[in-house]
C-alpha cells in the first residue's frame, strides 16, 4: 500500500504528524481515464455503476482496479445502484426499524464510538439480529453481487461481515473526523506503541462500507470524506490533532446518495458522518465492516482460564519485587490484550472507543491487589458481556 513515510522509520510518533505532508498527498485530482471501469468522478471520488460492475466479464480486472482505487487512488468508491431492488432494501429497513423499536421499548441506549450515547439510533450486531429476525430478507440482501465483489477484491476469500445500523435523526450532530478499526479505535499512546509497518497493515485488514437505506441529500448529512488521506502513514496519530481536524473541516467532500447506493472506503480514510440539517428525514445507513479471514490466532485458547491460573503467581512475584516489565510480559502471554470482538450492546464503548480488555482487567487487579476469587468473578462477568 502506497503511503507517505520516512524511509526506514520503524516507529511513528506525534513528531511525524506534519500537516503540510498531508496537504501534499491530498492535493491530487482523480483522473477518470485512469479507472476505465468507473462511470464518473464526483468531488474527486470515483463513482461506479452497479449494473456495469455486475455485468463485467473480466472480474479479476475489475477487482484490480478497485484495489488500486482504494489504496493508491482516492481511497473511496461510490457504487450507484449497488442494491438495485428497492423492495429488498425496504424489507431490511423494516427489520432495522423493528429492532430499534424493541430497543427503545426496553429502555436500552446504545453507546456510540464517535457520538454521545442516545444521539443516534444504533443497532449493534445488526447482521446477526437481522438474520434471526427475518432470515429470508437477510439472504436476499446479503446475496448482493457488488458487496461480494468489493469484499473479495480488498480482502480475498474467507472474509467476515459485521454490520451496525446508524440512524441519524433530524437535527442530529455530525461526527469529528476520524479513522476506523483497528488502529483508529485506539488511543494515540496505544497506536504509537505499534511499529510503523503495523500502521501500514491495519487498513488492509478491513473494508468499510455503508448502504443507503433512504435518499440522502447533502443536507441530511451523508458521510464527509477527505480523498487520498488514507495514504498518510501517521494518520492514526494525527486525526485527533486540532490542525488536522480544522483541515478536514475546510477540505472534505460530501456526496448525496440514493436509496440502494453504497460507499466503500479504506478504514484509513479520514471521514466523519455529517450533521442532519433536515427536519423530517431519519438518515438510515447500514454500516458494514468487512474483516480479513487472517485476523485470527492459529489455536483456540481459553485465556480466561490461563489468566486465573497465573494471577496468584503475579501477586506473589509483585509482592517480591518483580519488575513492571516482567509482570507485563506474563500478562501479555496469558490474558487477551485486545477488547474486540465484543457484544457492543452489553459491552458498549461508553467510556471511550473500546471497552477494557482481559489484560486491562488483570493489570487493575494486580495494581489493586485483588483476591483471585474477585478476578475470577470479574473476568467471568466481562466474558459474559462479550457474548453474542
């Protein structure tokens, strides 16, 4: 993946976050002639026709072009008519509305990554919930050829789809510019702990998508994008900085969408949901996060059991003066250090972008000198929160 980086740099830091470098990267014009499968360029974004993609004979050439568009190109493609049958979209929209009504009747308020809880109507794990609520509608919807084409182009076979419904109600505020999962959900300090090559790797582990379930004129706040910003290597450390937020606010683009249109983009692209300035339109999108088959360990390990077994040793060694580095190494080898995947209904990102991991819980238990029984109970409760 082509990105801006200092030659030979193994680690990135805040000192690498230079706005002029981002400006130079995004000051490009997308040429339609460079992407023969595209139908047009709008606001520097490549626009494809869904029927043309579905009928393409050379699927391999189309996939290659889409990869180039998402990596070295603007980092985003819009597919007009990606879901060409309105009744299929409407059936799934009806499921979403029923799920939201059930949540509201139960008094549940879904947390949100980049907005205050309750500001929007969210349905976490909408993929599973839709399949259980209406499997026929689920099958007709996810049989979509364009979705499969984009997913296999970026990730290859064996990909995994998750989805989250986001309804931004009239008057709903927009988001701040950000990058997405994986590194985009970590704090600056945590992101900086990963070497530079992982910053390059993170964007190719997932593909972001959004399907419009209603007409989305610009005033309803369809997503804002900064084309080519996915190529900026220090972006996971830069997106929170005020000067980058200000630049995004001044230079983003925004495209209206029709019901059934879809957008696919690199998770490293700077983007943000827009503000819904309408008085009567509930802007409804099915947000797709499609993950690589490779984001898994080779063996299944009951890390909860391992952490419980090792914790008394950690307590004894800490009392005996073991170094923080020694303790941390043992925690890393025993407890799950990453908070995902989780059930965002019962384990929501209310206190930040991610809930605590197993390792975070063990660190707290060691710091506060919990008894092993308390850690065992807390780990079990946390595990139950993560279950679907």
